[in-house]
């Protein structure tokens, strides 16, 4: 970038940005959200959909990956912050995220994401975790490394350095879980058998009427592997550790349903009657799925990380009440 900050970005003429090597592989939408600081997510997507943002002279989609040397046309954008503060993140959310940071160093931070908070905004959601963190730290360059389902709690990694983002995303693409080892804690309905149960079942993402994503086991889907291990049984339910080798949408939830032991509190793939009983008997009012541990190494293996996020109090209480 040859000019500084947001000096001319809201000026009256379009600007052209040449993608440098360190931006290669970044999604266009993420680049624009960082470049047009303060622009609502809805505006960024509108600019792309309408063709006002172009790469090498052509229309593109928001998820287009940038390549070194790409020329991005960025239209003039006027970002207005209204007096009623409708662009301001709720203070309660900012306070909660400050408390939820479980690890931080010079290149990344780890958040124990609360259940109910989306990883990013969109589809009517004004503030996801990444937007709120950027509002909390406006002078830092923060990028979402991966995503968690809105209803899943636990570890969410944010890159503070572009180099860390690139390395972490490369690790996520590695086969057989060798790059980043992920472990979850889940309460599954019913009594799981002892030992390790491995599920190797391809998953296909479909859309229901209204655009809602629905995932199912389908031979035409993407390869997906999960490993379920019972830690203890409580009140006829199975408290499990789950290790995943792939990171497909809703993977654990659909694999658990596939083996006949859906995740407790899952209102999309779960057992409605069992969820109702757990709600009435132990007060479980949300999905019992928690991203507890991430293990990986950066700097070509020289910098190992082992990150942990404790279970939220509401899940601990539900377990205790199960006896």
C-alpha cells in the first residue's frame, strides 16, 4: 500500500491496490474489511456483488482468494458513523470478549468463544467475534484463522500477524489432522459403547428453503473423520472427548447423529424429546459441544502451542446435575 491509513479511501475516485506477496491467499472479503476499516460487512458484500470491486478488471465473488500481483479496484466509500452510535459494538460484548481471551502473544490470540456468538457477522448478525475484537482493538490487524459454529463454545484463534495467518491456514489444510490437532468435549445422548468409536462418513452441505445450511452424510460429500471416546457416563448420557481429523461444517454434530447418539441440546440434528428432558431436569439450554484443546507448531515446528479453554459454568452445572 503506497498511502497511509484511511486518508484517501473515502475520496471521490476509485483506487487500485496491487496485491503483495504477504496478502496472497487471503479472501477478498477479509482484505476489504481490513482495508476499509469501519465499513459495515453488509456494505463490503454489496460492493462486491454489484461489481464495484473488481480484480484484474473482472467481477469476482467475495470468497475469491487473492494472488500476488492482482490489481484490485476499490470504489470510493463514505463511511458514516451516526450520532446514535449504531456502528458501535455493545459494551457488554466487548467486556465479555476481554474476559474470554485465554492466551495471547505477539502473533495470535485465543478466545474461549461463548455459545451464541457467531465467529463473524453476516446474515443479519451485526457483531461476530472478529468484528467485536476489531472494535476492541482498532489499531491492530486481526484475522480469523478458522470458524466455530455459533452455538459451539470454545477455542477460536485470531491471527495478529499475516505470517501467522498464512502458516496456520496451511496447517489446517494438512491431511489426517497432522497440522492442527483439535479436541472437543461433548455430551452425547444415550450410552455410547466403551473404547474409541471412529466415524469415517462423507458430509455434504445442502441448503434448505430460506438459505439455511443443512449437512448430511452423503456418498457424494467431502471425506470426514471423527473419533469419539467416552470419558464417563452421567444420567444415561455419555460425556465424550471428540477428536476430528477434518473440519467440515457441523461435522461432530452430524457424525454424532449418524451413529445414533446426537449431541445433547442440538436443536438442528438432535433428539427433540431428549433435549426437552435435559432442559427440564438439568437446565441444559444450549448445545453441549465445546472446543477444548488445540495443539500445533509454528515456525516450521520450532514454536509449539498447546491451547486450552475450560468448560463454561453452565455446562459444568449441567454435568453436575446429571450425577
